[in-house]
C-alpha cells in the first residue's frame, strides 16, 4: 500500500468519527452537501462550518472551527485553495487529527505545515470516492 493510500485508510478508519466540513451549507447543489450525506451514511458525525452557521443534515453549524465546543477529529475542506491553508492552520490549532482537502483544493505549503504539526493530511481527493474503495 502506498503512503497516500495508507494515509487515506488511516483518516477514514482510525482518526475518529467527528468531521468538521468547512464550506458546508444547506445549499443542496453544492458538492459539500452530498459528500456530507455520504459521510453520515458511513457513520461519521458531520459538523457544518460556514459563515452562516446553518444546521445541515440535522447537525448544528458553526461559523468557524474555533467555535465548535467539542473535539473534532477530521477537518474536511471545501473552500478554494487560496483560503484552504488558513483552514488547515485552524485545524492544527483546534487539535484535529487530520485534514482533508477536497478535489481541486491544493496548497502544498499548507500540506507541509500540517504534516509537520503531526496531522495526517490528504489533498485533492474526496472521501465519498475513497470510502467505497476501502471496502
């Protein structure tokens, strides 16, 4: 198993079940909405993080990672690449175990900082695609 595949497996199976999904709103046409549904189907607790702090899929939303009043295991990032590094830094600050940058979200410097802080990280991948592959 290559390193990236092993990291994906570790995040999906061993990092914990509370996923903060940054960029998740109640807009059903956005990818974050559907991916969050898949995560829930596979037993993950999905916590919406969006400036509107909307309740989505039955879970209370928060305006930022820092406002979530309980531990978060994985931070799933649906913001554009220019903003993603700041979200990764926030994930480190709140004590997350892993950061997942969605398809199209790429920031190599943030990847290096996050890994250097001891977190697992995946870039430019989608957990809704990867979960079934682990079978």
